[in-house]
C-alpha cells in the first residue's frame, strides 16, 4: 500500500499595524503573520504540527520572529487603535 504524506506551510495575515521598524527605522505599515506547519496525507492537511509568528515590514521586507504572547499583544494593540480611528 502506498501512502503519500508530507508537510506544508500556510501563511495567514493576522493584522496590519503601523509602527517604526527596528531594522530600517522607518515608520511603515507592518503585517503580523502566522505560519502554520501542517501534516498532509494524500495532499489533504490533517494536523497542525506547529505555529510561528513574525512581523514583516512593508518598507524593507525584514521579518522579526515573535513569540505567541507578542503576537497576541500586537493584535490587541491593533484592535484598540482601530476603534480609536
């Protein structure tokens, strides 16, 4: 019997935030991105093996790795600032 299995990475934009990039020093829009690694069987994603978070600068393209707590804090910050506008 033949089984085809592997893993895939799926990126999802969680929020857009606007603050100063630590790499280029420019106040630019940045995206908080979640990358999920999924185990696939016959090209169908079945189980999530892990998640990683990062913030990506729209100006220079630099990605900074975040912890889950930092990503959640960024989401809360974006939600508070969205209500104020």
